C-alpha cells in the first residue's frame, strides 16, 4: 500500500515541487532517479582502462611520476556529457555530484586487484583561497564517494597546495609543468608511510598537476602511488 502511495502519489507530487534534472543532459528525470537519465546512464563513455595492462592514463603519467597504476573512468569530450557533469560539480555548487562520481569509480574499479590494495585516498588539494571561493574541493568529494564504498580513509590534510597556480587551460605542455612545479607540500608523511595511496583528481589532461602533487608525496616518505581520475581529456 505504501509503495503504491510512493510511486503513484508521492513521486509525481515531488516531481512538481522539486524538479530533478539529469546532470549530464539536463533533461527532467523522475524524483526517484539517481543523477542521470536512463539514456545517459547507459551511454556514458567508459574507458575500461582499469582492466588494461597498458592504458592511455598510464602512458601519460609514465615519464612524470612512478605510479603503480593509473586509470581514468570516462573519456572527456568537449561539449559532451562528462564535461557537463564535471562543470556542474566544479562551478554550480553541486558537491554531491562528486560523491556520485566517486561511487562510480569505486564500483567499476573494485573488481581489479590493484585497486583492492589501496590503503588511503589523497585528493589533489586546491589552494586554500580557491577552496574558500568554491566552498569545497571537488576532488575531495569524489574521494569521499570512493572512500564510503571501499571503507578506506580520505587524507585530505596530508598534502597542501602552497602555490595558487593560474588556470592550466590556456597553457601549453611546458607552461603547465612550470606552472605547477613546487605547488604542493607534504604535511603529514606519517599518515602515508608504507601505504599504497590512491592519488585522485577530476580530470587528467597533461598529468602535470598529478605529477607535481605525487612527487611531493614520494619525495617526503616511502609509499607507493596509483592515480585515478574521473575523466581523461584529449590533448
Ligand atoms: Zn541525461
């Protein structure tokens, strides 16, 4: 009886009062849906990199950071669904989208042996000024989604961003590397020692930011790193 009430009466009323939209295509979706419309949830551009011996994310990190493993969940395409989701997460005050994307990473990667040896997650930190402006660090939200699934801690205070770097989007490869060099400082090496850390960011572009953050960790203590991002962009 109650389930009839929920689906036939309550949900249509909720749809009217709190309309819900797909985070990837902005279509109106039923209130009981998650974050995506059916069509988007079946057509997200998964990379399947987490299963591959060699993949594009690993190749991109290879010369910059000695990571045990690297994988991105989705392909980032300009004007595409993934860009829409990440844009809402970063610029429209939707931290819950990050938690959702983190859960997607964990559900997908959980079948892989390398992922099951992760001891803790470090989201790439934002500079304090930027985080204050945005209200949250989107990578930390993604990390929370993974952590809740694999029951490992998020060490968001372990590394600090000491340089408020300019946006990377209009920079070439060399400029990007210079821009983020020495941008991070390991604060709590004791939290990380001898652990397998998952270093996490929203998008992998050149890998310069992840490499700079990862290098500050590896130079400060003995541990191993793997890298995960929600998306990988073409350069
Ligand atoms: Zn959609």
